[in-house]
């Protein structure tokens, strides 16, 4: 999952001799927030509508503002996680990919990242999802895996989320089968806190609970 494999080759780039109006038109037509500026194969920076307006470059050439542009980027052999982190920290929707010599290779957009995550992490595969909550010191991948495999299931993907102001973490697990009732019972038996589950019987169980609630309403 390298940055080079996420490149969207349909994203055009601008050159210093292009007019600001050309850049603005492309941004509007493509409905994107940024476009890379490339000078003789070397990446210079990202051009935004705000740059064009702030530096009054609508009628002039982009060479006029190229030294003032922000230039976030990733190297072609950076990991997908680095791409995601850089997009978030720089607050951009387009991220140029460069070589160690700063030669422009291409650009990644958010859609490319989402597709790569889906392909790499098994989201296209059928199966259920379960979310657990742990104290930050109680989390054990080994123990979770043991309980999952004891139910004849396999983990396709597992990721952890946490909040800086909390001592709890959320562990989301994608599994290879949709039938999770046995695993849910196992987690319950071992005292795990299940905060959400999405599986084969979810809709039927929800319907059953609603029906039982309706009967209790009719027969208080």
C-alpha cells in the first residue's frame, strides 16, 4: 500500500506559464479544491482558488505566485497511512506524490485513498463487523484472536480508535462470516463490552425486539 499505487492519473497539473484564469476554470470544472503546479517535472506547490484571489493572479501567469504556495507532498514509497495522515494534517483533498529528487510523479485524491483502503483491508468481502470497548490497558489482540478463532471465524481487518481525553479505546473488527451470534455470546461470557455489531441476524433481531415491544404495548 504505497503512495505510488494510489495515484489518480486523471488529475491534471498546472505549469508556471498557465494563467490564473485557466487554473480557476479547471478547479471549478473538476470540482476540486487544489491542483499541483509543476515546473519542468519538479513539483512546486498546490494552487487553490484562495491563492489566486489573495495574490490577484487571475489574469497573470502562475509563475507570479509559485514561490508563495504551500507544497504538501508524500514520497512515492510512503505508506498509505502516511498519505492519510498528511492529508488530514495539511487539510487537503489533493496530495502530490514526488521522488526523492522532488520530481512530480502524480497526485492522490480522497477517492483514490478510499478505494485503496477498501481493496487492501477486505471491505469488499462479505462478513460481519463487531465493535468492542476496552480500558486502554485491557486490550489484547492475542486474546481477541483466540476468541474469534474459537468460533471458527477469522479477522479480516482490525483497527483501534481512541480519544485523547478518554481512557477507553474502541476496537472495530471485520470478520469473514456474517453469522456472529456465537461470537457475540462468547464476548459476553468473557465480560467484553460490545458497543455495536453488524451481522446477518441484526435486522431480524431488531425486528423481533420491535415486535415484542409492540406486544407489550398492546398488553401492558
